[in-house]
C-alpha cells in the first residue's frame, strides 16, 4: 500500500498571500515569482505604499524574470488600477497586504480580466512550490523588466468616460496613507468635486488603522460635519475597498451601499456573499450568493456574456463593476457614490433603506463539529439550509449563518432578522446547536 503524497502547504487566503515581512516572506515571494513565470509569459506588477513593498516587489520580480517571463513595473498603484492594466498582460501581481497593519505585506495574483487567481491556479502555484518543481530559464532567455508609467492615467480615463457630467459637490477623501492617494483625490477633482483631503500622503506609515471600519474613521466623520461636505469616502491600503460617510457624518454600512449601487446601476443580477443582508433580496434583482470573499464573487461573474448588466459586491466594502474589470474597484465606487450624492442628499437615500438588526459572535471550538451542527439545523424544516460556506439557515423573516473561522479555532455565528427579538431567537438557535455539537464531539474523543 502506498502512502498518499503530502498535501502542499496552504499559502493563499481568501485574497492572496499575506504575512509579517521577514526573510521567509521574501524567499517565498521569489519562489512564487518563479512559479508564476513558469506558467505566464508576461506580467505587470505594482505595489501599495508600505515601506516593505519595494523589497517584496523585487523579490517576486527576480523569480518572475528568472523563469523567463517578461515584466512591466507600474510602480505605486492601487490594486484596481493594476487589475485594469493587467488586461494587456497574461497576469498581474499586486504587492499589498490590503487592510492588514503596516508590518504585513504579500501579493495578490490577478488574471487579465481583473479577477483573482482562482482555486485551480492557486493550487497549481502551491503544488509547484511544495514540489520545488519550478524551472529557471537559461541566462540568454531571461527577460528584463520595463517601466509602465501610465497605469493610473489609463484607469482614471476609463472611469471618467462613464461620468461625463461635472459633479459639483464637496467631498472629504481619506486615503489612509494608502495607494488611493495617487488617484482618488485627483480623479474626483477632475470630475468637478471640491475635494478636501485627509491622510492622502503615501508615506507607508498609516496615520490611522488602515481597515476602513467605523471605529477607525472618527476623523473623517468629524471632517465631513466641520467642512459641511456632501459626503466622505475612505479607502484601505490598496483601495480595493470603499467606505462612505453621509452628509450627517454617519457611517454607511456596506449592505446599504450594495443597495444604493444596485439600484442606481440598473442591473439585472447582483452577485454577493452569503453574509450580506437580506435587504439585497428585497430589491427585486436576481440575487446569487457565493462564499465569503471577493474572489468568489469574481469567479461567479467570470465569462458571463451579460456582465454589463451585473454587479458584484461584498458587505466588507468590495464592489465589482464587470464592465471595467472583475477586481473590486474602490476608485470606480468612489466616483459612483459621488454621482449618487450629487443627485440627492446621501443621508436621505440612506434613511430610505431599511436597517435590520444583526447579531454576531463566536464560540471556541473545532470545525469537526460542523457535521453534527448540520444535522441539528436540518431538523428546522421551516428554514432553507445551504452549505455554500459553512451553514446558512434562511427563513422568510431572517437568517442564521454558522461558519468555522479560517484563521482561528472558532465557530462564528451571524443572525439577521426583521426585529431584535427574532434575531436573538435565531442567534440562540445557532449557539445551542454549536454547544450541543461540541459536547458530542468531546464525548466521542473520550
């Protein structure tokens, strides 16, 4: 009897490879470059503002060029800008750790249509690295890296083509010291906006927590009120995400932004994740739900002939406009929300969208308990159970989601309903199922 080959080490998360910058990461980037260069003839590479980005970029480039692939360097650019430029290449590589703290870095591998490498492509890279089966080109076939200075302007021109009218409103832009600093303030100015900048110096030392969560955007909220602005927008480190503050200085949730964008884009289908609010289903669109992660939303949109009539989104602030690319585009989203706010006060639009109570929590526990949890939830005949990503039990008036964490030994619970009492009831249903399953698993071990 032969033993099964060891499974390759898992390197990719839901959005590329990320880790604290150290010699292991730099060595890994060189090998990832080799693996990509063995399968892609050309690639464009860009990076965010992190102080380590050049080091990581050149490590990857060394591997890519050593494999015989040609490369172009777009320099400091946001991820959606790099993804749009990737249309002229076999692949794109974005050096970024997105919304992770500044000591982290990593890489996102992108197809020519802007989508992230899919599971098959990621698995191929991991297997190549695990087997050390990458090949170096002979010295005479090693390519050179050329500069690609026009990526920002190319992306800006594409966005401007969809917004010909002048949008004469006041907007506060908080780029968090990230890559959006090189495009969003200038783009909105060209659109006619009166732009007030906040944290738009691309130094690599983030002046606020880089993830654009409401607890990190107090200065933006205050600036919108003080400046009497029509809205405020914020990005994460690589600008694949957008956060919005309305004219009253209130944070607008990602679910409400999905509703706003969907309604103003005149699309027929909305592709979103299983943790998005049920209010999306009430908009009247054909709704398709995927696993949590913008890469899965992009996968669902790939190769669809009707892509121009579709919109992809994740409540974390990722918005995908397929007519541009399949990469979450916080820059295009910024232009779109400014256009929406130029037509009606944003606060009035937000107040018209219902808000449903959501409860979130987690329980320490082994993911092996999920099988028993599924059996318990199946007994809830009135609800529709799906297992796209974890277990989602849907009712007419709410839903329950139970998912094992991908990074910690925890099982997460999310419940949403039309009222607080029902949300609590669903949350407790999930909590009880988890606790019973964990006890059963513990007894089985003893």
